[in-house]
């Protein structure tokens, strides 16, 4: 965790502990006052029952009223302190949330400019027309996205499969298969299949994300302005 996060957490913990102690002290004081008030009320009831002197009764009632005022003030202070503690907690949570949002933005969107006929096994899928490339992480020549900074990323893709065949592709994070997509068409010459997917992944700076064919495909990847685009996109949503 960055030093700034540790400092914020330390401050937040210190504030929280101090507030919790004050709340506990007020609760204790409040309970003591309530206990005293209950005792005084019991004494007053006894005095009423015994028909004691009115002035003495009035004196006891005055004490009871003072105790009630103290209790009301204590309750008000307790509620105020709790509200202030809630406000501090919410503020700290918002500061942490904002600090974790993507401070170094990264986003890309690209598509294939032409059909890809029957990709062979382990064939690199290159989305060569780049429409968005914030942060410069996507390479239209290799088809590889390189994370410019660490964080949580979302990736999404859509691949159109041509008629009479199968396609299958793996989505890699570095050298590991993270996800896969599969297409199958068995109809006439106008039969196409659209397969889409998405994934959320934690990346370190300079990690790579890319797509490769997972089989010798028996039909084409379709991507053209006449039919539909085969696309690949990704963006950073949070900094770690």
C-alpha cells in the first residue's frame, strides 16, 4: 500500500479511536445520570406516599429536574458526537475511494479492418484500426495491450465467425490463458455467428493482454463495414 494510503488509514484509525472513546464516556455518564434520576423518582414517590413536607418534596423535585436537564444535554451531545463521527467516517471512506479511482487513465478500442481467412492454431488476432488509445497501451501492429500502470482493468471483445465452420480464441494475460471465446456456424452462406465476452483483471504495469487462435479455424473471422466489425476494447477502472 502506498505511504499516502497508510498515513490516511493511520489518521482515520486515530480519529475513530478518539471518537469511540468520547462516545463510550458519554454513554457511561448518561447511564449514571439515568440511574440517579430513577433513584430520585423512587424517593419522591415514597415522600408522596408518606405525605411529607411540601417544601422538602419541592426540593427533591428540583434536583430531579436538574438531573433531567443534564441527561437531555448528555443525550444531545452524544447524538451530535455520533453524527460527527459518521460524517468523519464517510469523509474518510470517500477520500479512500477517490484515491483508488483510476488516476492514470488507460482505455482503447480497436477493430479488424478486413476479414481474416481460416486463422491457423496460435495465430495472433490483430485489431489494426485503433479508434481510441488513451495512455498508448494498445499496439495495432502486434494486437497486444500493455498496461501503462497497475490497476483493475475491464476488457471486452466481439468476434464474428463466417459460415460453415468453427473458430476458437484464447485471451491471454502474459503467458496464461485468462478467458476464451468460441464460434460455430452450420447454415448457408449467409450464416454468421457473433460471440462476445468480457473480463475484469488485475494487472501490474507492463503486463500484456492479447488474443490468439486456440485451434486451426475452419472458417473466417468476419470484419467489414458491409457486415459487422470484430472488435477489442479495454479500460482501467481503478488504481491499486
